[in-house]
């Protein structure tokens, strides 16, 4: 499963403001639980002593109680920097999941250079290992093997425990062609997930200014040339305003190769697809390549043409595809 790691993205930024934070991590989960092992949330106090939260361990009464514990730790001047709490998710807690969760609470007061270096490495698609043990604060290191397992592990003996958490780079890379309404809606839908986005258009000054710092935006007269440099494990989305350009992009994205792109999708109707298939077939593209094109795009059962609804449908389809790949 692809990890959603808002807490990890915020950790260095928050600590650079010289404010203590508490990490709450799911160490163990038995039975039915709202979040999986390794789920983490980050908490701090603002200037009015109100809790600010990044990410979630599942919401509901469990999370309310966890926030209360974290707030006590943040307000306390005592030296307690670690604690583990067990939560029975029964009616007594106001939850009906029926499972049991163990949460690690860790107060972090000073940012470490190793953490800054690890975040920089993670942004370059390297895996990070967090290790925390009984009485020892979290240490952060860059994994030797970039394909390190995404599993987290809780080890315990009679006297000590250790938690090892693997923080993986995001699996999904998407190259989007077309900065119109649908393209923008898809970008805004993908950003909170943390997907690596490359956005391409042949028009100048077309990209929304508030997105240009968050997305790699490329203005070029030859957008199809960008496909040759893109990671074959990624997804291509063709959403331009020009059908001839769409066809040119399809020619490039579906060109026979030792490794096909994980996903190639194009906005359009079944009739548009039929016309494109005929044109590509005439150029010698094999049927297997033509069948790999997703058009229309989006999950079945959603027929709305509203850009925001198309975006939700397309992002849901991408999540299905990339979960299968993991």
C-alpha cells in the first residue's frame, strides 16, 4: 500500500520553528482497527496552547484520547519523553472496532542534523529507517537498500523493546499533459497524497501560480519529448486541448519498449479512442499496445463531466493501479 506521510513532511518544518512535538505511532494492532501498524500523527501546541495536528491514527475517541495524552506531555516540564499505551477499541472507549492498538508517544524537543539529511534523501526517493527503543529517542538513517521493506516491526523481550519503522518514498509518479480545468483538478487532488507530479503544457503562463512551487511545471513546444525522460514505472495522463497533440503523445507513450509505462490514460470518449486506435494501428502499433491505453479514464460508474468529479475518479483509478503494483 502507498503510504500517506503528511506527518513526515511536516516534522522538520515544525521543528525548525523550535517548538516541541509529539509523535504518536501505532506500534501494534490486533483485530479490527481504524489504522494500520506504522500509522503516525504529529502534534504540537500553538501560541494559544491549542493542539495542531498533522496526519491521523484513525480518528474517533481513540484519537481524542491520544491527543489528550500528547497535550499533557507537551505541557509538562517533566522529563517523560516516551510512553506506550494500550487501547481496547470497545464500546467503553466509544469505538466498535473490537480490536486492540498499542500507541507509542514520543516527545521530540530538538531537531537533529541526521533528520534533516534523511528528509533530503527521502525527497530524492531513498528509504529512511526510524529506530526507537526503550529509553532511547528516535534515530533516523538512510536505508542502504532503496527497495527496503515498507513493513514496520515491534520487537520486545522481558526488559526492553525496540521499534523499527521504514519510511518509503512515494511509489506513484505522474506526468500530466494539459493544464486545463481537468488537469488542474487532478493535480490538486493528487498533491495531498504526496505524489510526484510533472505537469507539461505547450502554452506559456498557463500554470496556476499557487501550484508552481509544489509541482514540476514544464512549458515546451515539444511536450511529447518529455515522455522519453520519464520513469517507466510512472503514469502518463493525456488531457490536452488539442486532439492532434493527444495523438502525438499517444504515439510516444505507447511506443513499443522493453518496459511499458504502468499506466497511460487519455481523456475522451469511446469514439475518440476508436479513431486513435485506427490511426496507431495504421502505423504498425501492435494490438497489445493499443489495449493498454485507458480511455475513457476514471473508475466505472462515474459519468460526470465536472472537472473535480473527473479528478476524483481518475485519482481513484490511479490508486487502484499502483496498489496492484506494490
